[in-house]
C-alpha cells in the first residue's frame, strides 16, 4: 500500500468515533489493519497529543505510568518521519529528570 494512502487512512481513523473505527478496521486487510491499530494516535490519551499553536516548550506534568517518555518518543519520531527520515537533520530536543542520572537513562 502506498505510504501516502496509509497516512491519510490513519489520519482519518484518528478522527473517528470508536464504533465507526471498528467498522473501518473490520473492512481492511489484516496487514493494513495491524498498521492502523498500532499507530500512536489511536493509543494516545487526550493529554498526550502535541499542543496546538506556536510553542517552544511542551511541559507534561503527569504521574508514573502516564506515558511521558512514549509521548516524547512518538512526537520525535513523527518529526523525523515528516522530514524524510533519520538523515533529515537534527532536532533541538531536551530531556530532563529529577536528577542528572535520571535524565541520562
């Protein structure tokens, strides 16, 4: 399947109500259904989406198990994909933790 078609399908699927999404997924071939089901936007919680607007800092204060690390990784990966892959340039991202050791993990 063409990647542009798949990307458009996933984008549309992320906007559907749950019952409509189930109907859509049932009609897809198994490999395509798996790709759509595994896409981050279908698994993310409401507070795990990139903020809208022009921002320089995205502060996510949440407890253990919320998915802060996964959210950051998925966001960074989406930026790399949008720029054409890993060789598309550097990003100025910063990761912090309570201590230097935690930040380095």
